[in-house]
C-alpha cells in the first residue's frame, strides 16, 4: 500500500484543485504508485517541468465494489476529482481481473473493463475525464519478467487484448493517448522490475515516465 489510509483520505480532499492550467493528475494502481517519489508520475513531472498530483494507490481497482475502500483511494474512478487538469495519466484493470485470470470468468471480467465494442468501466472513466476538458494518457501493462512466473502471469493474454482495445479507443478520440509500457520494458532485463518481478523498479518507473512524457509532448505538438 502506498500511503497510510488516513493520509490517503486527507489527500483525496486536495485532488480537486489543480495548481495551474498545466497541472497533471496521476491516478491508477500500483504500477503508477510504485516507488513513491521515484515513480512514473514523478518522472513525467520532472521531464515536462510541470506540476503533478499523484492520487494513485496500490491495490486500487477501476471499480471497487467496497464503498469504504473506494473512498480511501482503492477505486480508480473515484481517484479522479475536479476539473482544470491539463492531463490525467492512469493505469488500471489488473486488480479487477486478477482473481479471474485463466478461469471461465476471465473474458466476461475483461469485457466489463473494456469490451470488443469499446464500452465498459475503463471507457466510461476516460469519457468522464474527457468531459472536463482534460487530455488522457492511459499506460497499458507491460509483460512480467521472463525470470519467473508471478501471480499476474496468467493475466497476460487478457492484458494483451485490453491493450489492443485501448489503442483502438485512443485512435477514435483526439484527446486520448495510449502508451503500451511493454514498448520500453524489456522482460529480459530484471533491473527494470522490482523484486516481485511485477512492479517497476525505480529505473523501470523512470523509463516509463520519461517515454510517456516524450509521447505527451509529441501528442500536443501534433494536435
């Protein structure tokens, strides 16, 4: 868990106030939250020299069925608050589907997150963010390290499908950027992973964050 729950609750009250019209909000799960001050959001902010508010939380789901947990930051949809953000960068879906991976339920859970018709909880979240005028950068999951299987290894086929659908969703909205972090995380390089071989190491977070920032700049230049 990234922050003590009481601190997360206190910080959630501050998320609705961007510090400038160039401010960036980061929401999501542990891929975004990992490494604290050396995480993906911090690398983006440093690269772009823009203020970043990081509301991401380890163990968060796109939609958490537990209302109390959601209020404490474990619901990514509820991590987003307010308007006036220039960009919202996010990850999500892994914790929603993990227990169903490699089971008959996997397809239905995946499609509930983002279906073949590009509807579902993730598109709904993105649409809500876009309705405020913010641009969205969704970071797709990379493969786990080749060194050993992990609890998320059975989910990789589902993540691959989700990434393809998210790419298609981004292609139809001029304000949405999809970045597959697997393009920069080499599963053969364990130095890019934390000890659990799932989350990024500080170097891995930096690699993702710097490349994400570069793509955000290119996205803005191409609009």
